[in-house]
């Protein structure tokens, strides 16, 4: 049976975990805001440069060449931004997952300790019920491990797909830019 001290300690640990997760979430938001400010500042500077360059062109062919020259860097910057965004989200998710795994492992240890204590203090003739509870705990642990492995594999596949799509988009833009420059 749980004592008042154990309940208070469990609540205190839960509050500490909540504040830790909240801090990690705020760190992720701070990184996102910083990234967006950097992108906005760079975009303003580039817009000024592009406007100056567009105002100095002498004919339509020069304007077309200017536009073609801007296409590839814009695609590369968009890909880099997406990558930074993904990295921030992945790092924040990894931190949250780590805390969740640690919390789950600690809860699992405590639950197993409670089951073991209950098994030691169980009246004679309840060995089958205790074995059934232990078996259920083991099955739940195995199911959790399987789900965790599947989720990690899915995240790895998603990251690989993200890398491939980003790479293909940049390559396609490079090819389009090369064709446009040759046509000019």
C-alpha cells in the first residue's frame, strides 16, 4: 500500500518532470523564433539587393537572366530553412522522448517493486494470481518496447524521406536554373 510520503514524492516528481518538459518546449520555441528572425532579416536584405539589381537592368533579357539567377539560391535557402526547422523539431522531440522514456522506466521499476512486495506479502494459494500479474506486466513491457522500436523506425524513415525530397527539390531547381540560363 502506498504511504502519504510516497504519494507526495510521486506528485513532486511529476511536477518536476512537467517543468522540465515545459522548459524544453520553450527552448524549442526560442530556437524557432531565432531562426525566423534570422530568415526575415536576411530576406529583407536580399529583397533590397534584388530590387536594386532589377532597377538597374537595361533590357528584358537581362531581367530574365537576373530572375533565373535568383531561382536556385531561393530554393537552396528554402531547403536549408526546412532542414533547420526539422532539426529544431527533432531535437525538441528527442528531449521530450528522453524524459518520457526515463519517466516510464522509473514508473515501471516502481510498479514492479509494488508487485514484488505484494507477491511477498500475498496469502498462501495466490501464487497463480501473482504469476498472472507478473506475466501481464511482462507482456505490457514487451508491447511498449515493440511500439517504441516501431516509432523510432518510422521517425528514421521520415527523416530519410525528408532528406531525399529536399535533395531532389534542390537538384530540380538547379536543372531548371541551368536551362533558363542557357535559354537566356
